[in-house]
C-alpha cells in the first residue's frame, strides 16, 4: 500500500545559538493573538477551556491595543512665573 504523506516543513525560524536570552517582540504577540482567534473559530478548545483561553486572549489583546495605539502623554503644566517682589 502506497502512502501520499509528505514531510511537513517547519515554518518556524531557527533560533541562532548565542549567549543572548530569548526574547519576544510585539510582532510575535500579534501572531499569537491571531493563532488564538483561528484556533477558537476552528473549535480547537473544549468548552471548559474557553474561559481560560478567553481571559488570556483578552489580556494579550488589551496589551497589544495599548502598544499599537499609544495614548499621548500628558503635557506637564507650565511653571508659574515668579511675581515681582519675590
């Protein structure tokens, strides 16, 4: 019997071996957010797991929205000019 299975190539990038600690950037977190959305729409999680996944997703999404749309910093109030005679 012949199989048509072909090896699946990994889409993950190989991490070079360096002395630097591993890091995660904003783009990695955006990809993770998309993965959670796709997994949920495809029914990858059991019903009893949805609250945990949803909580994690909401926290991740709130963080990314904060980073992607930074609020303008409040301008410091100008110092009062010294009055004559002081």
